[in-house]
């Protein structure tokens, strides 16, 4: 098992930049390549932050020359949660510059985001789900959406979609 205090310090600083607060990452093994600016977490990866949790088989953190996070990629049995939302997939990538998260299907796992904040869960599935952290914008490839429609009616649906008003 390879772990070093230096890699943990760099990763802690990187995740503060990612999450906006301190986060704790644990894994069975951690490797840090200072020259390439890559931290690799292998087996039973858990990221625990005050805003969310992420679990995956492995994760890569890509740093720039000043050790700020450029990109994070988690692979294998990915599960992300916060108070009201859950997301699952085969892979997830975070692009700091764009403030974008991309959740991918694969290995028989559909990309899925589940919103549990409503009376009835709303579920979004697709081959690829992109969402931007600082906005409500979401883009889904091959979408399958499950949401309650009770009470919408024809006019309610138009209003919700902002069509014909």
C-alpha cells in the first residue's frame, strides 16, 4: 500500500478547490505523481464533503501546475449523494473550468439522477447526463425521464414547459 502525507495534502487542497470546502478522500491505495500532476485513488474510493458524498472503484484527480484541480474522474460503480439527490453511473467526470459534471452509462449501468426532494421521486436516466453546477441546465443523451404528471393537465404542462404563454 502506498500513501504519503504529501499526496494527501495536495489532494486535500485540490478538493477544497473542487468542493469549495474541506473534503476527505479515503481509498485502499493512493498514488501521487507530482511530475504529471495526477493523484490516483484505487479501490473503495470515498469522497466525503459537507455537501455531498461520492463512492467509486477508483478516481483520478488531475492538477494544474499550481496544484489546483483541473479535472476529476471517478470510474466503476459510481454513486453520488447529497441531501435530496442521488446519482449513479459507470463513470463521472468533473471539469472545473466549465463547472460541468458528466455522468456516463456503461457496464450495464444506466446513468441516473434521482431527485428525492419532491413528494414523488423524479428520475432521469440516459446514456450521458451533463449538468452544470452553477445553473439548472442539464443535457441528456438518450433520455428516459420519470416524473409525476398528476395535476399538470394541458395548461399546467404548457406552463411548466413555458410554451404558448
